[in-house]
C-alpha cells in the first residue's frame, strides 16, 4: 500500500467496522497552517472527537459521526463507549 493511501483506507475501515456514517482523521502539522483532514462518509449532527497523541504531544483528532436514532450499537449498550452527547473535553476543535 502506498503511504498516501494509508489514512483513506484507515478511515474507511473504521467507518465500516463500527458502522458509523462518518469518520475522519485530522492531522495537525504543528505549523501555523491548517493540517490535513481525510474523511469518509457524511457527517450529520455533533461528532465525537478523540485526541490522537504521540509521545504526549497532540498530533490530531479522530472524528466519529454518530448514528441516527434507532441504530443500535453493542459498543454503546455494553458501556464501552462514552454516551452522547460527547463529554466537553471530547468536543471537536474547529478545523480550518
């Protein structure tokens, strides 16, 4: 697999595996310019954003779109997933 295909493949695999309508990875370049975002699907509603950290330094976010009401989840019902709405610490940072 070519390096530039890794993130698109990752977000598609996460979206399909967790049956989520939207998944994105936002990468922080560490510069004043906006980082890059690779996404899959369509975002509807408030996303859950999980920080991506490498050796204690933030390097980006994993953005997960929530399912529509009525779409069950073993992760949600098993208590292995934070409840919606996301905790304030997990709110997405503005992109761009």
